[in-house]
C-alpha cells in the first residue's frame, strides 16, 4: 500500500465523485484513478466504495478506513516537515522588550539597524510594564529592553531619550482651552496618580509637584497609560504622563504642555554585558544613531 493510494481514496471519499476527484483534486485521468482504487480495495480485502448512478459512497469498511487513512497521510506530512526542520541549521533568536507604548517610537529604529540580520534570525518583540522588562533582561528572557531605569543586577542601562511630561485632560476640561498648564492649575483638580508599578514615573511626578508647592491627593492610582487615559476621560481628572502617549490619545482626551521647563523622565536601553549575542553587539554599535534619530512617531500638537 502506497501513500498515493491513501490520498486518492481520501479525495474520492470527500468529493463523493470519481470524476470530480480526478479532475479537480488529483489532476489525473478517471480510468487511472479507478484502477488505483481497485488496487487499494484488493489489498485491503474488502470494497471501500459502493458505486451508483449518483456517484460513489463509502461502505461501512470505507468509513472505518477513512479516519486511519487521514491520520496516516497527516503523519507522513509531519514526518517530512520534521526532517526538513532538522536539516536546517537552528536560527538565532533575538528578543526585544518594550515598555508598553514605546514600540511605536522605537521598534522602527531597531528593525532599521538590524535590517541585514532579520532574514536569518527569529526576531521576537514583547510589550510589558517597565519592571517586567527589567526582570526579563535580568533572567535572559530578552536580549534588549526599552524601559525606565529599573535597578537589576548585571543589567546595564544607557539613556536614549529624556521625555517631557505633559498634562493629560478631557477635551471638555476648562484647562483644555489653554495653550499650556501651570503647576498651580492642578490644585483642586481630580488628580490621577500612580501605583507602585510605574514607580519611576510616580517619583518624577511627586518631585515635580513638591518642587512647585502643589498639594494634590490622587483620587486614583494607575498602572499604565491606557488605564490613565480611561480614568481621565471617565472622571474628568488630570494626569501627568510622558509625551510618548500623545499619538495614542483618543478624541475624548487631549494633552497640554506644562508651563516653563517641564519635568522629564529617562527612557533607557537595557542589556546584559555578558550577553554574547552578535545581534546585540550590532545594535549597540549603532546606538548613537538611534539616539540622534530620536522617537520615530509624530507627536500630536493638539
């Protein structure tokens, strides 16, 4: 019994017609197909089809044979793929982790720098909270990270951008009519603060408010910018977020620059110096170009 016999049998069983199976599925002559099926039935020792004026139907034996035939053909195809995979040399994996939202600005730079390497490697991208990116770098789950400075043993950081903070508020908010927002304008407003997850951003905002003598008590504490935008829109409150979120704002929320010199938060590239990946070394060799290019996204000017 040969695999082609099983493929012919499956095609006829599924089409219910020798003519259709021969012409549309198998691209062979019907007499040849009929002969192959008779050979199969002879080897099995029992009829697999009953032939009538309206085509062919499976006999009880044919129905029992069909599932096993499909399994055998499927296993043969998988055996071929397994052999081909084993014959190919393993592809090097290079993984990059982004603080959620930053991939919009920085992934284009990564793919541009590594363009020559991408066809020969398995390139993976993940989006996580900043502390989780730091953990993934430390454990070796990822090779490169775009995140805040998260102190982790053996992880090296290099600042690639200092992102200004902006005020995020509802489109209908009274402060939305102004070109910029002063620290004192935040007094008495519903203020959306931060949880322990974005702790670097929380510390920057707290320091900014303290330096400007602004006393606010957050009504909510957020983990990420998406939660922040939702709460700003639903509560009518105000949040201070890095400017990279501006292109991601929905119509119901706008941004306004802060009066004077705004506070900034560092965006860094993190990696382990003991990582031997030549792909990582290729990226680090071009990191000055990445810094000079800056964010790839276009900032909203609303």
